C-alpha cells in the first residue's frame, strides 16, 4: 500500500464509522448508563469483530484473485456496483430519530461481548469488506505488511470514532434524536461509498 492509499482508506473508514448504527448506539448507551469504561469495552468488542472480518476478507480476496486470475476483474465490477448501490441507498434513506432505552449495570465483559456479537452478527460486514478493499489494495502484490497496515488503520479509524462517541455520549444521544443530523451523516457516508465504487470500476 502507498501512503496515499493508506490515508484515503483511513478517511473512508472514519466517515463510514461515523454513520449512526446499532454499534454506535450500543457504545453511547453503555457509556452513558454505565460509565466511559463500558463504552471503551464495547468499542474493543466492535474492533475485534471488525478485525476478524478484515482478516477473512483480505486473505480470502488474495486466494480468490490467485485462483481466478483475469476473471477477478468481474469481482471488482460487481464490488464497485455494490458500493455505488449502497451509497445511493444511504442518500435516499429517510432516517428517523432513534429512541433509546435504559441500560442496566453490567460487567465489562458483557459490554465487550455486546460489541463483539453486534459486529459478528452483521452479515453484511464481510461482504462489505470483500468489495471495499480492492479499491485500495493491489491484491496481486498483497503482503503481510500490507495486511498489518490495513488492520492498524481499521483499529485506529473505527476504534477512534467509537471512542469519541463513548466520550461524548450525552451529545451523541442528542444527535440521534435529530433526523436531519443523521441524514447529513448518511449522505456523507453515501458519497464516500459511491466514490469508492466508481474508483473500483475505473480501476477494473
């Protein structure tokens, strides 16, 4: 990976991590109800789940690229189209304000497991990563160092955003009650996905 592609990947992952979701809501409610340390624990679970999917995606793509050869271009086209479709879906979505329920006191382990299972339960995550990374990584020359860089970028980008949400839990909850703010975040994330999808199609 080049420095430019690393920075671009980091920026894209930060924006996408900002999108209001179940994982963000879990982090904010745990932090608000049980303290910042529980938000940190939930964030750790989310990041571990993401890293698991990233490892599957990176090495799965490497094997796939090697096995299919030139036919892997078709995978790039399908991936680019999928990302553009996701971006358009976000742009056209009509977000609703989220109502939060109370969270009872719990252990740090339960907070960690909540974040982990929320991520592992997202069946679209592995598919997203499978079509997302080819825009930033040349799979034919993928090295273990590249994989390590990608994982580090994900940890910093996703973990950093979730920790920010945990730290500003009260403000984040106000944000979730404003559908216009959610709409702006969805539009920003949608734009990122459309841009990455177009880049992936052009690269293929």
